[in-house]
C-alpha cells in the first residue's frame, strides 16, 4: 500500500510539473476568434501548443531566445516584439543575456534594428538589476521553491543548501536545493522495519552514491529508492545547481544517523564521470 501511494503521488507531481511548465495561449481566440477562427486555432493551439512552444526539446527560455532573434532579424520591432521580450523575461532571460543577444544580433540584423530593440528591452528590464544570482535563475527552472538556507542541518553539508518543506502529512517530503559542489555527509536512515528515503530529481544535475557502489547521476525525473540502513550520500554535481524532492518513508524506530563528510578525494573521483557527461 505504501508503494502504491508513493507511486500515485509521484504521478500527480509529475503531471503538475509538466502542466505548469506549459504555455496556454488564448490571444488568438480573444482577438480574432469570431473573425478568423481557423487562424485563432493555429495561433493558440499549434504555434503555442504542442507543435512548437510546448515542444520540450527546447526549454521555454530557449524558445524565447530563438523567437526574439528571429523577430529582430526581420525588423519586426512592434508590440509583438515587446510582448515576446516580456515573455522571455518571464521564462528566465536575464538583462545580461538579452544585452548579449542584441549586441550579437546588431552585426547580423543591422545596427538601427539593434538600437530600436535595445530601447524596448531597456524598458522591459527596467526593474531588473545586474545582480541577478545563479540561485534566482535556478529557481526559474522549477515549480518548487528553493526555500530558506538549510541552517538546521548545515553541519551535515559541505557547501550551501536550501530547504523548502512541502508536506508534513501522510508522507513527509521537502524540496532540497544544493549549490554547485554541495553534498551532504555520509548518513544512514535507520529503521527496525520499513523506513528509508525516496529522492526525485527536480532540476539541475546531482549524484547519489551508496557505500561500495558507483555513484548514480540524478537528473530531473530520476527516482532513487534508498532502503533503510544503507550508508549513502547525495548532492550536486561540481558545476551545476541541483534540487531533489526528499520523501521520508515511514518506518518503525526511524531515525537518521549522520556520519563523516564526503571527502574532497571521494567527491573528486566523480570528475571523470562528469567529463563523460559534458
């Protein structure tokens, strides 16, 4: 029953993540639904539907970069360009990124086009600062909050981590975020029966390793089942922010025993595996 419940919960979370990452567009029907219903349908359900904008091959961030590049290349610097800049900002394009894009575009799309695009972009990003952090950008990749600094467990982590408790009922779980290179100590989820932990990758790239076994890469959607009484650690890759959901599996006599930190040598041994994924 426990396994069925967790499987169902993961299915709901996966569906919610997918649904909240999609674009839902109604502008075509709102503006032209009565006058040109076919065009409205193509705009809202094809262009902004599964065929193009909701094609997960590219992130929404990258879809926006592509579209903005094409519009400036065609000299279409009207209200639609502003709308796509605003959409791009919503999808995580920073002021530094849009400035770099428009600077490069100037050499291909023409200097006057770049000047006109910069005037609009400067207005759209007027409330932004150059101090946009990597943590803030990482937050834009996932639907769960990064949370607050994980001060209560900081002594069991190498590097900075963040904790966002999500539920304390039925099954307790939280979103745990690691800065690049951060990992927790070796530890054991002890229990006399049941117990253990379940991890689900949310964003970024990380590692999980049981004592005496090769490390396993964790990507968004990766599910890691950790039996009770197994010594292990998990954390971020050296060059990537990383977040996972951590589910506490109910058990008798359940408690966590924290052990020694993962040494730089142990963590450094993953570099060869990192290189294979680059």
